[in-house]
């Protein structure tokens, strides 16, 4: 293909340098697919683990499983790793992989457009050196399912005069000591940061819309002996990893088939409440009225004691507006309004998940953006990875690949393997274009919807970010992770429409 001035040709353009993008870079490199570039809007690798620096940020998946299978880390300090340690791990893996020379940091993808005639994606990026254009054979998007903060739409929020920031964009310059702080949200991020804040703030109001089931966290540090064993005894760490994996997988039937088994989790949750909170009225406020597992099950030993502390109030009346220096709630039963003054407002209100913003920037065949296509019927992708109408696009952590019970890194590695197999198959067969057929994608989606029906996410009686505007769960994988891996274990080209390379055909004709 002739080069266009200012445009770089690459085989693969990887979006994001988090766990997904990094794994894709490493595994493509190992497979000899070395002509790639990784575009990362942040200043370093690590993705969510580089960006989420809120106090108390830790992983709620055990460390032994929250790492790549090809880069075990015998040095984890605790059963559940802190953010900084996970980020340092990704940095080390990246450095040792020898792929960092192809990472471009502080650079965002502006848009990507499928160019039929070229059989390539034309991708525009913007970074310190201005706008750059790439012509890429494939795009491998590892842009993250939980990366775009969702700010609450509350009247007057833009008029708030104090410091305000999202949990995923923590402002470390704001001193919270002695301040009146408000936290909106009681999800996975809030339950980690609230206990940390409680120790330093003057007063904190925690605004809860829906309580979550929170069970105890079996937290402890690994001893020096354990770490030596992980490092020196062949197979020891892998055996523990397998045990953790199997233990987590054993929970799947309760999520996917028999939600009534979740009563055992609810019992644990109630005991956790009773242990952490003295006041019966507060206990009642934090007790969910839906089946455990319907929303993500959270783990913490410190959440309830923090809510019980003298300098913390849990507010459950709906927020009606925010003024320059206060939050106003209205009691729906009595109509009584209360105004609570605030110096610093932390919004721990989650992310855009079922309408990922990156989809607005990707234009496939027929000039339609991925956002337009998904707006019609919800997110859908063949095997959670490839999308009809968007040739040569691979979405890591795509529709119905997320988990509520185990490590996303297992899923990411499964998808990356599929991508690498696809790249190898394309090269072997001289294919320039692969695109899943509509029939294959529809059959995959129909099967997911069928399996979703009895799950706790559909039947548990809650509203959650797992569900889209149509009420469909387009985020989670409804089964064991090994079945997902099995489905993606080989690249099934028979489910794809394919095109040979026009340009090599033209070249052959010229050379003949
Ligand atoms: P989240 O689970 O979506 O929680 C958002 C919270 O904000 C919910 O309590 C929600 O209430 C509340 N909220 C949203 N809009 C609101 C509004 N307008 N007014 C009042 N309250 C509002 O977000 P997150 O806590 O950031 O966690 C997101 C996901 O990130 C987690 O589920 C998990 O997958 C991941 N995460 C993982 C870890 C880890 O340890 N590995 C840590 C943090 C996050 P409703 O429940 O009523 O919607």
C-alpha cells in the first residue's frame, strides 16, 4: 500500500495500556506480530490501576489470581493487593516484556474509521506532538469497561463552589483534614475510600441511594516464609492460584442458576452489619432488600464500622439539589427538606458501562458508529470480541465478558489468545479482512440472553449497572470462566466473512 504523508501504517493498533492492552502487546509480540502500536491516554501503563488512586484503593479479587498466568508474582504483600502494588506489577511486566518501545503515552484516540478501499482502519490520535494518523490492519481495543467516570445528574451540581471530584480522578491536592466531606455513592469504590476518609475528616455525610450486600474480607499479609515458598518451590504458587480459581468458580451456580443459594451470602452480610453497627435504625438502613449477587457483592471489614463512627452520618433521603456549599435532600414521606453543608464533595458514582464512550468514536461499514449500532439494540459482539459491521476490530472486555465472581485477567487472557489466533490465521490464509457474520453474532447473543434469564442479575430484584436501558444484561458472562475460555480457544474462521488482500492481489497482477 502506498504511504500517505503524515500517516503511519501499522499492522495492529492497540487502544489502552491497562491489563488488556498490555497482554495484547506481549502476546502479539511473542507470536511474531511485532508491527503494532499501543495508544494510551494516560502517562503510563496500568489502566484502571494507574488512574484510580483514591485512598484505600485495593483489589477485591485475591492477588494470587489477579495477575497474568504468564507472569506470576511471588512478592504480593497481602491476600488482596493495594492499587499501588498492582500498578507497580503491570509496570514491571511491561518493562520486562521488551514491548514498551511501541507504547505511545499521553495520547488519546480521537476517532477510527473503517476505510473499505484500503481494508484498514484510519485512526486519528492526539498527543503532545499534535494529531497523528495511523492506517491499521486491526484495532484491538482494551479501553476498559470501567474507565469513563459517570457524574451524577443532580440539579445545581455545577454551581458547587467547593472542591469536587470523582473517585476515579482523585484530587490529592485537596486536604481533607478536619473538613466537612460528602460522599455520594455506596458502591465498590465508596466502601474502600469512606473508611480511610473517616479517620481524617471533621465530619462526613455518606449519601446512599441503594445499600449493597457487604460481606467480611478475609484479609491478611503473606508471611516472609510464604513468599519464599512462592518464589522457590516450583508449582507452589500455581497450586494456590488454582485453588483460589476453583473456589471462586464454585460460586457460579448461585449467580447463574440457583439464586436462592445466595441466602448464605445474605446471612454473612447480616452478620457483618450486626458486628459493625450498633444502632438498629442504621442497621436497617444498610440492609438490602434484594437478593445478594444482584449487584456486585462487596467485601469489607471496615465499611460498617466507618458508617457507625461518630463523625459520619448515612443519609438515605434522595438528593434534590446541590447549592454552592450544601447538599439538599427531601424526605419523600414528609416532604421535609434538609440542607447539609459541604466543603469537599466526592462523587463515587461509577462509570459509563453499557454505553461506552469509545463507541462514539469508532465508525464501521456503512458509516455508522458503534454507539449508533449499539443504541438500537444494546451492546452485542460475537464471543464478546468481534462485531458485525466493524471488520478487524477486537474488543477486549467487550459485551458479556465481565465477571462478578472472579478475575477479569482470566477473561482478558482468553480474549487475547483469540485475537492472536485470528491474526495468525489471517496471515496464514492471506486474509485482509475478517468480520463475524450477523447470523453468528445473533446466535451468540441469543444464547447469552437465554442463559441470562434465571440468573440473579435478572431475577434478584435490583437495578444495577449490569443492565442496559432495555433491561438486558449486556455486561456479564453468565457462566464459568473456563467455558468462556473454551469458546475462544480457537479462531473459528467459518463464522466470519473474509476478504483477501486487494492490494497484494493488485501487486501480484502487476508482477505477473
Ligand atoms: P458503582 O458500583 O456503580 O457505584 C456507584 C454508586 O453511586 C452506587 O451506590 C449508586 O447507587 C450511586 N449513585 C450513582 N448515581 C447516583 C446519583 N445520581 N445519586 C445518588 N447516588 C448515585 O461504582 P464504583 O463503586 O466505582 O464501582 C464500579 C465497579 O468498579 C465495581 O462494581 C467493580 O466492578 C469495580 N471496582 C472494583 C474494585 C475492586 O476492588 N476490584 C474497586 C472499586 C471498583 P445505586 O446503587 O442506587 O445505583
